[in-house]
C-alpha cells in the first residue's frame, strides 16, 4: 500500500526510526518537529498527506491541541495519536480531540504498522464509496440531473472536480479537497439547481441530526467558494439562499 | 482540564475560608458589643475568636499550598513518564527494526549508536530521580574529600560541551585548560559534579540555539569559593528567582514550555550545596536577559 504520511514528533531518534520504518514499508514520509509546523503544512499550504502520526507531548502546542485545531478547520485527515500517556482519560481526551486511533508508547512496531495500514485502508474504502459509479458516466457533463447521480469526475464552466483523487481544478490551479469537502460539494452538485437546506446537508452529508452547530457548513461554503469562485465575495456557483440553505449552479447566472 | 478544576478547588477553599473567618469575626464583634462591660469574658472571648480566625486562615493557606504541590507533582510525573518512556520507546523501535528488517552494516552501526545514546539518556533520568530522593534523606552519606575546583569545573564544562554537541567557545571559563593555583573545597566529588552538570545543562536548555555560557570562579573571602555560571538564555522573572529551587517547581511561560524538564535540577543543586555547608542562588535581569547561578561552597580547611 502506498500513501504519504506526516509524522509529528519532536524526539529526533523516534522521528528518525519511524521515518525509516514507514519508508521501508513504501510510504512517503515527512517529519515535522512541532505542532505549529504540522498545522502550517496541512492547513496553510494544504500539503497532500494521507495520514498523520501525531505525538502528544510536543513543544508549544501539544498533540491534543493540534488535533482539535485540525478538526475545527474541518481537516479530516486520518490521525493516529502516539503518546507516552496511556491512561484511559488520556485516551478518551485524544479521541475527543479528533484522533482516529491511539497508541501508547512504547509501542510494538508491527502493531503500529498494522494500525497505519488499517487507517489508510479505511480511507481507500471511503474513496471507493465515493466513486462506485458506473464507468460509462465517468465524465458527466452538467446537463441532465439523472446522469449526475454518481460520478467520478464532474466538469462545469471550465472547472473540474475529480472525486476519486479528491482534486479540484479551477482557475488553472489544483486544489486538494478533504473527504468532507468533496462529499459536501458532491451533495450540492447532485442537487444541482435545487435549493438544499442546511438541515438536509447536515443529515445527508454528515449524518448529523439538527441541533448541531451549523457554522460548520458556513466554513465549508467559504472554503469551497475560495476554490471555485473567481470572486468569492460575489459567488456565481455556490449561492446562499437566505434563511433556507444553498444552491449550486453549474453555469453563472449572468445578471445577479 | 485538570488544571482548571484545580483552580476551582483553590477558589472554593479560599472562598470558604474567607466566609468562615468573616462569620467568626462578626461573632467576635457581637461578643465584644454584648460583653463590653465585663472584662474577663470579654478577654477570653476575644482570645478564642482570635484562635478560631487564625486557625481558619492557616488551614486555608495549607490547603491551597497542598493543592499547588499536588499540581506540581502531577506535572513532574508527566515529565518523568515522558523522559523514561521516550528512550525506551526509541530503543524498542530500533531493536525491532534490527530484528525485522534487512539492514546494511552502516545502518546497523548507526542504529546501535542511537540506542546507546538512548540508554545514556535513560540512565541520566534515573540518576536524577534517585539523586533527588537521596539528597533529601537525613542520613544520606557523602564521601567528602579535598577537591580541587579547577579540574572539577574543567570536567563539567567538557562534559556539557560533548553532551550538547557544542563548540568550545559556547561554554567558556576563565582557566580553560590553563593550570591554576589549587583552590579546594571539601566535598563529595560525584555529588559536586552533579551540581555543576545540572547548572550547566539548565544554562544550555534555557538558552537560544547558540548559547553563550561563561563559568567564573570567585573568592569573595578567605572562607568561601563561588562558582558562577552565566548564560544568555531566557532569564528568570524576579518573582521566581527563589521558587525555581523548589522541588518540582518550573516557571510557567511560553518559553519554558518548549523545554522539557522534571523540575528536579535546581532542587538537587540546592540540596547538595546545603549539605556541603554552602548556598546557591540565581540572579537575572529579567525575561530574555540571561541568568547567573552562583554556587558558594566553603573552602577546604586543613
């Protein structure tokens, strides 16, 4: 299995040992020495990684903070937390902060590798679910709604979304989407032209039921507009329908 | 999470203490008002209420102190857990790598080197914890003998340079390599080396990437020798200069959060120096302006 892994570990020996082993398994591996660097790589530079191995006791921001900041920014990279603190309350704190898996130090190398593999495999599965489309409609043009039920690549006004690789090409740039960003966009595209309510989005994309903070959706919209729209303050594709929800339009409406 | 709940505990204890003291004070005043004509009950009553109020205040102070100490012990446990588990994790990782993978000779050598360094680090932590426990024991045994300060410092300086991979000009001292008049103290060589290496380690740890550390030997009078270790590090706020010698105590600031420590180093330094009949203190112009730690020991008397 291949994948790009970011290891956040300040202990040089451990970082080197982990990198060596992960590379020996065929993963591309990078090391960040502290939480700030990792957050910068993932959120600011939007570097493409498939998995994050995160130590808890880091200089400056600790692993719990890094994890929750990532999740707050809706970054859903699979996250394995690695720590010397193995008490149940620490484990729970790790999961609450947004870890997908938690491994206390000292760990068994084989178990670490197996857990990494399982996290990556799950990511692969969810990708397969995203693009379990019939092959003839691989590229769907934005014409008929029914054709768009499932698709791998969707193109509209010179922009292209690839749901298999989670890449979005727009304005001559390639953006990498998180799984949730892609799912959200896919849901809007599926209902192209129709108004989609926030509640519907929460239920159908996230599987959440009401009462959840709907700000999360606004953050997603802001980010997606940044990718798609030429001028994010005057959206042409992702329109807000005040008090109701959002609407996706494949072609600019012309006059507003 | 745990820290905020501690703060709440402290706030609760203080509020309760103040309330009880206020009630006692109110009762005291009404007692005075009611009995102001009769001298004996008035005197006894005021005395009693005075005791109660003093007791409540003392109790509150001790409680708050105990909670604080608990907190420091907690962070000490965290730090030591980390310091013990990290090298073990590393050694295990490298051993498993050696066991499970085909490696060439250079890689194998490199891994052995890494593991050796980890065992050293482990040993250092274990030594530090054991030493902290030992120096507080009343019947701790010190093997005192006449020790020449020059070679003692020379060894400590060289050890610090090699341990932190520093160039010779990062850690300087007056008599570097030069022969000097013997200046001796009565002490336990091993314990005194531990004192110096703790102070030097701190100087390196709490300094920027290229530290400038200077060791000086001063004789203020005929009876004492002072070893001064000066660094260009993050400094110590004036309110914390004494507290840093307390067991488990660590200054809380963004700069110190970058540094890992158990809060034992200066505690050990002070305990050993005291056992030798000496004193130790820290001076700093403030945050970011470096620190000077002075160890004063009595001179060897024939």
